[in-house]
C-alpha cells in the first residue's frame, strides 16, 4: 500500500495535498532576515515557551507577510501501517483572534483516536479560562503524544484578512473563518487519517453552519456548538494551539516598515505572565494577553487606541500588524491621514466615462485627459 503524505508546514496551498517536513512553502514565502531582540524576563514561562519554542512559528523570526498553515507530524496510530490496524479519529476546531484590530487570526485543529482515553486527563479546556503558564505547559503536551495526538494551525495574517474584507466583492471574516476550518479538515483527511467525528466551536448560528460542514464531510459526524472548547477536550486542545500561536506571533512580531523597531517583545512582565486563571467575568470575551505598548489589540482598549494614534503614517497608514479593514482603523486613516482624490471622484455617471471625446479632448490619449495635461500654447 502506498504511504500516506505526512502533515507539514505550508503556505497558502488551498485544497492541494500537503507534504514535506518542516519547511515554509507555498504561494508567498515568509521573508525577512532580521533577528528578534528578546528583552523579556527569561524566567517568564510564556516567554520561554512561546518566544523561543513555539513550533508553528518560523525560526529565526520573520515578518508575517501572508497566511500559512503548520501541521505537527501525522499521528502514527491513524495510518494503515499501524500495528493492529489504524484507528478512527476525531478532530476539534477552534480559533483565536477574531475580534482584535491587531495581529493574525489563528484557526487550529487537534485530532486523536476516538477511543483514546488519555485525552480526558491531559487538562485541555477553553484557553480563556487557563492561565498563561498552563497554556504553555499544554503546548508542550500537544507534541508529547505523537503516536496519537496531532494538531494544525492556519494563521491568517492581518494583511490577508484586510485584503479579503476590502476586496470587491468583499470576503467577510465569517467566510474567511469557514475557509480556514475547511482547509484544516481537508488537510487532515489528505494525510490519510480516517475522521469519524468533527467538533467545531460555533461560528454564529450553529445549526446552518453544522449543516454546511456536514454536507462537505458526509463521511463524518459533525457537531457545531457554542463553547465547544469547554465541552469537548479535543476542541480544548485546538483552543490551546490557536491561542498560544497567536500570542507567540504578537510577542515575536517583526516589523518591515521603516521607522518601526525591527522587532518587538515584552518590555516588562505583563498579564501574560500571570499564573492565575482569568476571572470568570473576563471569560465571555476572548482575553488577548496585553503587552506594554499594544494593549489587548481590541479597538476598545485604551492602550490599543493610544498605540494606533501614535503609529499612523499619514501617507501609508499603519504597519502590517494592523487590520486595515477594521472600522476604527479606517476612520482613523480617513480622519488623520492625507486626503486622496481620485481622478474619477467628480465623475457624474458611469455612462459619461464611456462617452466619445469631443472638442479639444478628441484624439488625445487617455492619460493626458485623466491628468488634465494641456499644451503650453493653450496656457
């Protein structure tokens, strides 16, 4: 029997088969050769686990120029050559970073045999109710059972999110999220795993979304529920993978823009280093770990607002860290950026733009007419 492809790290490959070992490949290679200057507290467990060791991030750190996908090694118990026959798998899907105006949105999948009883005792849960130290430990746990437990992340860069939402017609965030979910599930199927059950944290109304996914994957039983990360440990594992990956990108962000520091990291211990779980009243909304300068990344955060106010370049806007499609960002650019007047702003109608030229415009090239160029003799 032919061997199945192993899961690996890839750029935006769509539905194509994923193969390789640990390379970043695809339609837009992550680029950059600058080194990250890590001036955070070396005893900070989050810094140790995420800044230095997160397996889903490129080493050395590079700018996040486009979306990409990372996969752990394919669990061997799901492959045909496993002693005693391969086992049927379940997969959980969750995300981190839908709401913030800064940084990537990360979708994650975790997968293991349906009958793997050890999963319940590993401590996976909704990442928002876990301390940073616990998440860091569980990140290690994700890779500690390669025979049975695997995981993948789909990292949607801020630029990709903005490009989709600002295109015509726009690709809204829900559609981008659905595409990321389907991409992850199909990649696991492509690796040769027999998926029997799919659990997804609800994205809006759960009933139509479940019907949509069930239609795409009729060979598996699909369950879409709110708070699925707290109900199903496999979704909790995906929640940890997504949250730690997004936090790592935020802490290891490498700027490409002139005038910005080439890299950023924690300047002092923050809430990200807390060893206590988040209060119950803060768990309804995903709590992005705040940093000294960026805040949580949510537009309502005063620290994030302050950062956005000081980082606007009036001609080119914001660094790639920012999602240009978010309403507060667009409004800030319209209010404080240089005004732009397009040559067709005063166009009375679309029909007039196709009308035949008359008078002095007749026979002149389009560029001369658009720019309003005239002969010196006419001045």
